[in-house]
């Protein structure tokens, strides 16, 4: 059994939106459990309240009502008895601006808000102010046609993913049920027995054979399993994992360190402990690094700047942070100061991936673009939705945002640098999970979904 320990680390306050960064530094503490930073010194601003940077001395900024050193280095902290890998510490970054430029929203002098319930009809709460936004135009949209999976409808599916296990350029659809993995490959379906109560799945190439592997975990528990892929057969090697002191929130497989194999990123729910970067998951001796300057119960991936290197985004409630390549650092940190936010990311516009937020309003939803190099921008659609997921549609050159529950709306860009079209897709109204893949190798994406009752569906899109 492989043991993973999620370290209980304090989540430190940031240096300010768009100005702090994280980098990997050498561990020079030898694991004695001490903090050598600032010994014999006292913070001259300790206990000094503030409302703006102007009230702070040079080299300090106003953060969470206190004057804090800009991009301060927290020192090296060894973790005795744990093979903790390389610790993560902050450095400064010039990438991005402070994007909190909302003020009074539409300038009508309305008081602040904490949720859209505090705002009038047709308005939404954003950055603690009631705002309106230009509506997104209705456009002709795609249709989705169901394809049979041949599954028993009353067996709930917990998670699903498209995975090309055999390297034939055609994705297999992997469904996680209780005590069972189903692998749908064309007309054939095979099954693999796995431990019970697993409902989180992450795909990654965790070893060097180039074949995808699966991490299976359980929300709110420490049970986990590694399903090791094989170039000669469908995955059949099951290795139990023990997550100590973990209340699992989310999991993601990604080659974030650009080392040729994937790492596993784990978050906790609620995010009372730092996300964990796990290296060497399939080696039997994994190392783990707490990403102790970010926080979030959800984690996702996006690619900014066209460099083909992945960035990670972390979100909880209405705060989102973007962590660039391990050597580049934290490049975005913003709290939308409202409630009910959902975040998603993908190739929604030309040039690079984009991070967006769904902010529920009073009779409307806001689609908020969170860019690193320009102020926030938002547009609106009528209605109310509970979830936002980025999906691929047929042979469209860009991805789209699927808003679902209680009805479904697709939002996309028709060719500019902002989402400017929406269309109703009632067949996807009850979707709680959606992934895109190519099951027949024709280069046209299919969509697999799980609905509110746990039933899985496979859709072909067109139009």
C-alpha cells in the first residue's frame, strides 16, 4: 500500500491580486520543523490597520486590512518525518494587473451587496456592487443527438472520462460506478472491479510507459486507488492508496513540472489545508509538496500565453487563483466578492485559454471573463443556472461554456475575443458532469454527461 499524506499547512494571505507568485525553491531546512525566516526581527507594521496602500510604508501594501510586506518570503519550513519533496515559496511576478476595478458597477450610487439577492431585477452582485451587463445575443445553436451506451439506467455513475488506453486515436469512455469501472470501447464494454465508495476520477500518465493511468478517490474520505494502465491490455492492476488527513475535494493529473510524466494535484473540501502536488505516484514512493500559498477546493487546468505549458487554477466559493508553471508562479488572485460562483476554463477565444466565472444574478446570469492583462469584463444572459462546464462541440474551432440546471444554455464566441452567442440546449438541462472526447477517431468531438439521477449519456453534436 502506498501512503500519501496531505500536510496540514496554514494558507498564507497573498501579496495582492495579480502581483504575487509562487516558485519552487530548494529545501534548505533539513526537516527540523523550524522556521528560520525573520528570526530576531519584528514586523514594523504589526497590528496596523489600513484601507489602502497609501497608508502603508514603502515596500508594504494593504492586504486584508493590514499593511503586509509586498511578496514576502515566508522562510523555509522543514516537515520532520515526511518526504515532502521541494517546498513552494512565493516570488514576485509582473504578469497581470490588479483587476478589481468595479467600484459602484453601473455608477448609480447603489449600496454594496454580498449576493445578488441584494440587487434589483436584471442585476447581479459583483465585486460587492450591484451591476448590469450587456446581454449576450441569441444565435442558432447546435443540436445534440443521444447515442446508446447499452447501460442499465438505474445504476448510478459517479464520474466519467475519455481515455485512449490502447493508443489507437479513439477514446474509450470510462465510467466509475460503485465497485466497478466500465470501459466502453466502440460496441464492446469491459469491467474492472475496484473498491467501493469511490466517486472522483483523475486521468494521468503517472509512469513512463506512456499509457494513461487512473486515480480514484472519494469525496470527503481518505480511500483512494491507483489503476495502472498497460500498453498490452486494458488497465487491470489495482494498487490501494492511503490518504492520511485528507478530506478529498478534487483531483487532477497534469505534467505541471514538465518532467515527462504527470503529477497528481489534490485539493481538500473544505480547503482548510493546502493543495498537494504528488510526484512519482506510480513508483511506490511518491513525494508530495504542499502548495501552501494557494487555496481552493476545486482545481483545473488552462494554458495561457501560447507557450504550451499548463497553468493550474484553484477556486473556492468566489475566489480564484491561477498558478503558472512551477518556476513562474502565482499570476492571478481575485475574489469576486459575491456568492454562488462557478468557474471554468478552456479555449473559448482565439489565441489562448480563458478563465470565466458564472455569477448568478437576479433573473440573469453573468458570464465574467477573468483576464490577467485587462480588467474584468462581463456579459449577461436571462435565466438562472447552477453549473458551468467547458465542452467541445462538433468541429467548432473553439470550445463553449455549458450552463446547466435547471435548464441548459450554451455560450460561445463566434470569432471575437469574448463570448457573444448563446443558444438553448434543453436535452442537456439536468447535466451535472460533462466531458468531451473522440470515440470514433473522426476528429469530431462527442460529449459524455451524467445527469442529476446518475445516468450516463453519450451525445453527438452538430450544427
